[in-house]
């Protein structure tokens, strides 16, 4: 008798859990595809940030090359001034 009462009460109590689980199972592939698309694409904000980072790196490389060229030019000028003519 107790067993029959438990079996009659149990389905309505688990109905919400089963429905929620069914919804989760159905929406899981959609969420997975959405996450994959998000990982595969770059948002405008990310693109802007990456472009700014690359511009700063290029400016640093240019400044380093400019300093190297200036040092080389000073060295050449000094060597030319030291040479007897």
C-alpha cells in the first residue's frame, strides 16, 4: 500500500525535473553551435583591440629601427670625421 502511494505521488513531483532535463537536452546542441560560432568569429571590439595592439607593436618596431639608424648615422659621421683626408 505504501509503495503504491509513493508511486502515485512521485510522477507529479518529478515532472518538473524531467521537463527541465528534456529542455536542457534539446537546447544543448544549439548552445554548443552558438559557442563554437562565438569562438570562431571575432567581434568588432576584439578586432579593434587586436588592430590597436598591432599598431602599437609596429610603432615600437619603427621607433627601434629609427634609433638604430640614427646611431649608425652618428657612428658613420664620427668615423668620417676621424679619417684623415
